[in-house]
C-alpha cells in the first residue's frame, strides 16, 4: 500500500489511481486526502507531488481562499491582511462595511475597523 507501506494480500480489495501511476495501490481505508484524511474511494481525487487530495484541498494548493466568503480567489488582485487572503471587496470595516483594501485601519477585538469608525465608536474620549 502506497500510504501505510504494508503489503497488499492476495484477494484483498485495492484502490488503483490512474493519475498516480501503475506502480501504486492503496487499501480502501488508506486512499485519503493528505490534508484532511477524507476517504476518497468513489470520490473525485487529485494527485499532485506524490500526494492525494480531495477537491477542496487541491484547490487550496492552487489558489488562495478568501477569509470573508470562503471562496477561491481567481482575481490577480486581492488583499493579504491579518494573516489571511481576501477578495478586495470582502476586507471591510466591521462597523460600516467600507472596503479597507489599501487604507489604514485598526483592529478592535480582532476585527478590522476603519479610522473614522474607530474614532466614532471605539476611541476613548
């Protein structure tokens, strides 16, 4: 078995993944996503750099995912803020929803807030 390295016994069920090559077999329970361990038997699987992936984690290896909407980001322009990727329109002020990409913002309780909202709603007077 390519995953657990135990010998396959004659008569045992085995999974063959064409994209991985003719020299690899898996026990059905070992045919899992390398990231989340989801069983991939009877599922769409992806093979990349010697690893099996479910659809979600393969896509995550190809494109960033927006922290605001959890969708893949296909645009060339996006924001990296607070250690996460965002569609430009999804990185917004928690108070007024104005787009924060490219402007100064502050965080209140780990939530981004534009400067005017910070001054109006959160600053000590």
